[in-house]
């Protein structure tokens, strides 16, 4: 398993918002769900849209291109069975967001 890498701060990711970051060459989406920061792949498996450019409601992000939906806490696809996303471990220290890739 990789090391935790600082990717942002909690201050830059308000509740209900998302942001894309690159971690060791991997496009990662950060999502603030009611104060809990989640991280998962940021590229929709359907046609490669950046999920963080879509909308998020109640912990579900919707792809901006074709409306595929994913639970950002689990990575589970709510649209296409088997098209689940990889989620990444997150830790918060002193207001800083760290992500660890597998």
C-alpha cells in the first residue's frame, strides 16, 4: 500500500462540494458529504467524464455526460451493475486532506 499524500485542505472543500486532484498520476475525486471527506476514482467508466464536474446530492455523484450515478462512500454504481469505482483511504490531520492509493 502507498503512503498518504496531502492533496488539499478541508477549508477548500466545503460541505456538498467536490474537487478533482491528481495523486501520483491518478485522477482522484474528493467529495465532502456532510463533513466526511471521501475519495474515489474521478473518471466515469462509461466514457471517461470527470465525475467531479457532475452534481452531487446526498453522497451520490452524477456523471455530467450521461447521468451515471455513483455512491462516493462505497464507489458502487447505482446505474450499471458491475461498473463500481475504486475508493481510496482518506485521513484528515490539522485540516489537511491526505489520500492513500492502493
